C-alpha cells in the first residue's frame, strides 16, 4: 500500500504526520474513500479540471486557496479551529467545568452516535447529487456543484478523523459503514430520511442547499457547543464551508425567480412554462416540499434524547451564549404546538425537553430571512406574488404533527381533504416532468440555460464567463 504524504495529500493541523496510530487507521480507510468517490461521486467529470477552493490551513488565507484541480486529486484536509485553553462547558449539568479533550467513558456511545449521524449526511449529499453535472445550467453552476461535493467529502473526513482518533475499533467500524450505506438503497439506506430522497434536477438542488444544508448549519452549530472539545473545534471550521452551500441555494432560487419574472414580463403572462420558465406557483410547491422534509431532520419537538444530550453537555443550542437564561434549563419551561381535535394549540413542557424545538425555531426564522429577500426582489419588479414558508405542521413525518394533516396555512383537515389538496400544495408529477424537461446543459462560458438568470458576479473576483470547469 502506498504511504500517504500527510503534508501534501491531507492538509491538516492535527499533527497527523506524528500520530502513527491515526496514520495506520487512515491509510486503511483512504483507499476505501477513493473507491467510494469513484463509484458514487460526481458522474462524468472526474478527469476535468475544476476551479475549486481548497482548505490548506485554518487561517483566513489558508482556508480559501483557489486553483483548477481534478476532483479525485482534491486534498481533503482535516482541520480544527484553534484551541481555547480556558474553555469551559457552556450549558447543562456540568456548566462551568473544563471541556473534555478525551471522550468520557459514560458518554462514549452517545457521542459516537452524534458523530456518526452527522457524518452520514455528508457522503449522502454527494450521492444524491452525483448525476446533476450532466444538466448544469452553466459552468458557474457546475463548478458550484462540485465545490459543494468536495466540501461534503471533506466534512466526511472531519467526522472520520474523530471516529478514528477517539473511538478505537468501534470508530473504525463506523467510518467504514459510512462508505457502505448509500442514499436511497433499500437494504443499506442513509440514516436520515431526507438524505434518501432523490435530487433529480437543479431546482431540487437549489432547494436542498437552501433548506437541507441550512439544517446542517444548525446541527453543526449545536455540536460546536459540545463539551467534547475536538468535536466543537471540528464543527467550528466546517461551518465556514457550510455557508457557501447555503449561498448556492439562496442565490440559485433567487436567479430562478428573476428569470421567471423576465419571462412573465416578456410574454405578459403568469404561466411561463410554455416559454421555458418555471412558474412562481411551482417554486412555491417546491419550497413547501423541501422545507417540510428538512424540518423532520430536527427530530421530535419533545425529545428525551435531546434533553439528555443537553444535560450531559454533548449538544447545546445554536449560539448558546446568546440565550438570556441560566443555560441549565432545570427550572424553566417552553411551549410548542400540538393538535387537539381540529385545532393547533400550545402546550407547555420543561425547556430541556424542547431543545430540539428551540433549535428548529431558530432554523425557521433563518429560512424566513431568505424568503423575505426573494419577495423584496419580486416586489421591486412589480410582481404582487409572495413566496411563503408553509406552516410548521404541514407535510410532517416526524414529531407532534406526524399523525395529522395540516394545510400550508396551518388548518387541520381530514384525509380526504388532504388528498384533494395535494396538487395545490406539493409538486405534481407534471410539474416535476416540466422541470426535468428544462434540464439541458449549458457549457459555454458565460452562457446560462433559459430557465435561470445569470449570477450578479463570478467567483473569487473572476468574471461570470470565466472557464470555471475546463471541458
């Protein structure tokens, strides 16, 4: 087996070259990862130079190094943010005590599970998106897709480092299993349901990166608060890259809406589908679907596991320091929405039991900010249609609403009414077929497919018509 050049092939700040035990573990895992990338990574472009950002250090300059590189040659590094020597646990029963540099035996299984669940989402995203390159609306978008893919691969490396470095044989087995599961596989699916859904077209990709990657932001943010310091420092660096994924989604949806408006004005119609566009009503139904599926990733609002994680200091709230409470939550209450009869009402519960609900509430408000930006852009063009997030209980498979049918407005309805309204609320087969019909590639530098507007600027000061992927 060829030894890995740890200073070049795997940029890191975890002293990898000096850690023989970790070297042996990664030397065994790395060929499996390379084979997984070849088998399940982006299809059709592995030999093409792509203008990618590679992290080579945690500093401001080092994490944004740009160059054309073939994806199989990408340097998936392992980085932790700088250690704070006096950091203490910020929440839970051990608040104020020093953070842990090793895994406490009593929390070993719980920490491993949290890392595995987070790590499993990273290769799942790559698998869901592996065929999208063939229908990219521009070289700019093609490059952004591949940037998202390689960074998801690096996030997998980050979680695998923790498993190999701190969990022994169990960790190595879990790291291997993350390459054995496959998105949508009936026998070996990914752990979380949203990561077994298809991403068949670019509109779905933009929705995924806006809504589902934003869930990743909040999960990573809550793990960043962890008392297990290596996990906290790993997630802190991952969040830098997650921001780009959400940018791709937010600007992608905005560009689709902008092109729709152009076609509405050009042809004086609200129905731009015959003219190669995507109707605003279709956009709304895609928002409804992807938002509701992403909400399920937060789990049940009322969660004993989440309460135990919080009490133990394993997983906090997003931006824990910003909460104006005691960060212990033993004597405080919160409320959440439930269905009673045909009404949605509030029910009180101990705040510890509702930390999932609190995390989800922060996520919803963050999603709403982007929707407000899209609506301002529509209003500026004189369009009196607004996009909206559906009610938190709409189309839910997890949590307090999973046994109930709610409209996007939040009305409780029966099963017959639900079936009758589905075509108004969720993407129809005809709409999905229309979106699929628009997915013709545009690989000429600076050109855009007819269903999406160009971006306002290029990448890293380059123009929009730069050759971001050398075909």
